[in-house]
C-alpha cells in the first residue's frame, strides 16, 4: 500500500537537502575555507540515517539514473543513504553514457548498478545518447514503476531520464538544480539540458 504521495515528497526532499548540506560542509572544510567541524558533520549524517529508519515501513521505489563520472561522484552519498534505508527500494540505473570512467567511481564508492542500459557506442552523438537512453528507460520505468526518479546535474543522461519519467507521469527530483549562464549555448549542451530538466522537475535541490 502506498503512503500519501505528498508526504513521500517531503521525506525525500528532507533527506536530499540534508545530504547536500553535509556534502557542502565537507567540501568547504577540505578546501580550507572553514565550514562545520567533522564531529558536527558526523552528527548530521547520523540524524539523516535516523530519519530514514524511523519512516513508516511502507517501501517506496525510487530510481536514481546516472551515466557519467560527475553524476556518480555527486550522487554516491545519496545512493548510499537510500541503500541503507529499509523505507526505500532504490534502483540505480546506469545508462552507460560513459563507461570506464563511471565504473571506476562506482567501484571506489562500492556502488553497483541494478540495471545497465550499456548505450555507449564509438563516436556517439547527442542524438544517439538521447534516443537510446529514452528507449531503454521507457521500458525500465514501465517495469519498475518508481514513485520518483532522481537525476543530477545537466548531462544528456539526466535530461533523457527526466523526459522519460515525464512521459510516464513520474515525479522527477533534480539534484544540483538552478544553475544558469543565460547563454543556451554556453556550456553546450549542458545549459539547455538543465533548463529543460527544470521544466519537468517536481523537486529542485539547488546547491
């Protein structure tokens, strides 16, 4: 039995926001710009874990879709927290936009993809990536029927995943949302990707 969808969105939003805050504090501390002490960060991570485990026993299926090394790096803490929760049934979907580079990162963080579209081809174009991702994700989303799809950043994989979810009326959560240069061709195609993702997104997690 599914819980109220509005409450689910609030729970996911709270967890992702707190995780993004912790990651920012860790990055500023390592960069020598101040930030929260490690003990405080550890306490905040413990709080996130606590909140995940005290949620209702109803399982909510969430899909996190990624395809590049930057996505894997930035989504790794989010994936680990969801994997540690008994409340969420997390499915990690790898499109394969990048191959060796993303696999290295996933091995580093001990993350395994539940599904791999393996779309990468020699001299692939943006159209190739988009079309193959859309086709593969359409079948997977129909099979898995997630309650939300999470994407990160401004890659072609993120755009295709958001569009595939939209086509099936699945809410989208966008991690690292809101960045803009006001020039649709700079950077290309990332600026257009993130603008388009924003139009399809239910939850915007701005850095």
